[in-house]
C-alpha cells in the first residue's frame, strides 16, 4: 500500500495534514483509517499527530477509540499528560477491546521509556 510501501515520505507535511484532517471526519471509518495511517506518515511524537490521537481517545465510536489507543501505543509520547490521562480513562471503557488496547498502549509507552 501507499504508506507501507514508502511512496509517501515519512514526515511529509502535506500527507500528515491530510491524515490529521481525516481523523476529524464525521465518518467513524475515516477517523479509524486516519489513525491507522498516522504511524506511517508521522514522525514519532509529532505534536499535530499527538493532538489528533488524544482527540480520538475521546471519540464516541468504540472502534475509533480502540484504534486511537493502538496508535498511541506505537507513536505516542509518555510525557504528554493529555495522552496518558486519555489512555488511563480508556482502561475503564465499557468496550473490552478498547480497555485491552489502552492497557497495551500504556505498557508499550512505559516499556519504551525503560529501554
């Protein structure tokens, strides 16, 4: 695919802007797809990417919250209080897949800090 195949340079500002814009789409599937694409187009802990992830941690759609937690675990920043609070809140989410993704993301962020 376009992102994994390297056709879009990692950190390309136009692509990042497009993906972040899609993360605010009224369509849950578009928001979820944008989160899935973020790790492929965003440098680790890019401030705009972090803001998009944090916003989606509070999404009304559980599948979007799930993808946001997974994305946070892969490119998140443990030093971002909003992200850590959002992930901690998701540990109590009514959806078990979201809770599991939040726990995994927190573990990944803390493990990364130890490495």
